């Protein structure tokens, strides 16, 4: 697996997920999807907005003891990103291009959840600690995810301050327990603390990792983290009676092979056999514009081709979008169809009762608001019905 590194803020390491007013603990593979999504969102945001100053240095309001930090450019507001689901496969969190579980997590779970941040109450990042994550999210038939995070969440994950922990994501992906994943991120967040320990109440720890296991299981949990990551940890006996606290000791695992590297050479995609000269010229112009604006480009050729590949992807996506005339013709055809004639065939095809709304097929019963539409537009709906026509 290639080495993927991400600066992860305390908003993530000291957090939990909420849905319908209850804490929802993700499965290990779901948390892998979430962390991979943060990495891919940031990477694609930068690539798809090349030549734009997304971040600016903010050193004016800092004391002499603080280092300059990067913050979001207040003039930047393009937070919609397109991500190919195959990129999750490249990161190793999806296997064999099977995106069923990934889609279910993104559309039916994460899209409806809130994140509770600053559980330990030390960062005071915002007055509202429970914030929505997703603004809009769609996945098309070409397995391209288009996602917009809420402004509040974007500020939590993109204000890339230099003192944030830099994590080799292999440490997270290789842990098969969500408790281990969150416990690792918690101690990693405090890894520079001089005391090499952190004290948390039982309530805080339970919110972060879920139900606190018994001592033997806790010890096994610590051993798993120590054996598989760049951190060694141990959890002492709980202190106190009614208000229990846990002292978590940690140190750097210097023998680990998963420590972050100071510099990474960007992985370049191969040059295509057929090149669109117009898109390549646009890519070169975007590269020059980025350099003129003061952005650091370590390898001009690699940077240009990364932009070119994104332009090609965007062009293909745009070409596959149905035109308005074709959509109107499909709507007229659907208006003439008696859906009752297709009800039994649709039920057999999808193992459920199916209805039509805004010219899109959807599950007629159940919590429809939380279910994605079966088809995305009138053309797709007409195509499904035409495939069943000969069975009438």
C-alpha cells in the first residue's frame, strides 16, 4: 500500500458521531471510509482548484511563542469536490471495485449524521460542538462521488495548523477495531505532550471509543495498538469512585515502520497514449497561474499532468449528462405510461414495492427520505421500464 499521510485535527480525534439524537459507533471499515474520504476530499479539492489560493498564512494574530499557521482563505468558497470511488480502492479501504458497502455508508449513514467535536473540552474550537457533516452528496452511475461538506465541518478539517498531528493512515487502516482506531488517534493527538499521558473521564472515553471494555480486553486493545502502529500505549486502573478517570500513558514506537515521513514525492499518473491538446494547454495555463500566485509546485510536469487528468475526468462526466431535450422527451413518454402495469415487474426486479416521483423510481414503503432514488432522472426511468416492456 502506498503511504498516505493526513494532518488530522482534534475535531476528529476527540469526536463521536450522532444520528437521531443517539451516538452511532461506526464499524472499523466505515471509519476507514470516513478517514479516506477526508484525505481524498482535501487532495481533490486542491487539485480541482489549482491556481487558487485555498490557504493563506496567518501570522499576524500570533504571539511570539506560536508558529505561523495556515488557515482557509476567507475569499475561497468552492467546497464541492468530485471523487472517483476507485480512489477508495487505491487506498486499500475497498476491495475489487465493490462499492456497495461504501455507498451504503455514504448515502444512508454519513449523509444523515452529525459529529460531536471537542469532547475533552480543551480546544474550544466553536460554540456549537455538534455540527452537521454533509451539505450535499450524490453518486452517479459512473461511480463518481460529488460531495459538499458543511461550512462548519470544512473549517474543522481544512484549517491545517502546523501543530496538528500528521498521521500515516496505514496505522488507522490496519487496526480492525474501532475502539483501537479512536484510541490510537486520541494518543497520537497528545503525542507531543511533555507528560506523555492524558487523563480522561469514563464518560469522555466512552463517547470517543464506545463502551469501555474490561481490564483484560483493555490490555489487549493497548497491545494491538502498540504492535501495529507508531505509538505504544497503556491504560491504568480507573481513578475515583463515582467520577472515574482513566490515565492513558503513551510513547513513540521508534521501531515501527509506519512513522510519517517529512517529505513525500507525489505519485504521478502515466501520460495517456492519446492527448487532448486543448485540455493540456489549459492544464499548463493553470499550472503557470498557480505558480504566479505563489503556490509551491515541486514538480511542474507532475503538477500539470495531475491537472490534465482531472480535466479529462470532468469532461467525460459532463459529456455523460443527459441534455434537456432528451430529458423532456423522456418525461413526455413517461406521462403516457400506466405505472400500474409495471408494478408487479418492478417489485420482482427490486424485491420491494416501487413508486415514481419526479420521474424517478423509488422505494414506495419504508423510510423513503433516507433511501436513495433507484433512478436519477426520466431517461434512466424510461430505460428501466423499456427493459421490462417485453415482459408485460
